[in-house]
C-alpha cells in the first residue's frame, strides 16, 4: 500500500469541522486494511505536517434494497488525525 492508496478522501461534515476547530483534528476516509502507523505515515508524507495521534473507527456498510434484491454497501473506515499545534490542513482555502 502506497501513501496515495491509504487515504481515500477527506470527510467534511459538521462533526469533523467542529473537531478541527476544537482539537486541531482532520478526518479522513481510509482503506479498511490501513493501520494507524500507515495512516500516520501517509498524512505526514502527503501534507507535510506532524501527526500527534490517530484514532480509527470501522463502520459496517448499510443494507440496501432494490425491489426484491437485498444488497449491502461496502464496509469503510474513518480516521481522526490529531495534528501538532500550529500545523493545519486546509481543504477549502478560497472559501
């Protein structure tokens, strides 16, 4: 797994925005196979910041139904990355 493959997308929600303002955290959607060490290395390499702490959460995909057929969305993983004081990652710089 390379650094580009570990982090899938930033999660920009109300909860992640509050976490960013209060605790200097950034929330990412990451690969389910990624561990905390790989996530730390990827964030530090891609964004040139210092990571203090990484917390992760695994989520089951929701059950979906289309007519008679019942399917399931993919399982996914979320990572809360706490950055060193003074470091920032801006996703929407112009807004």
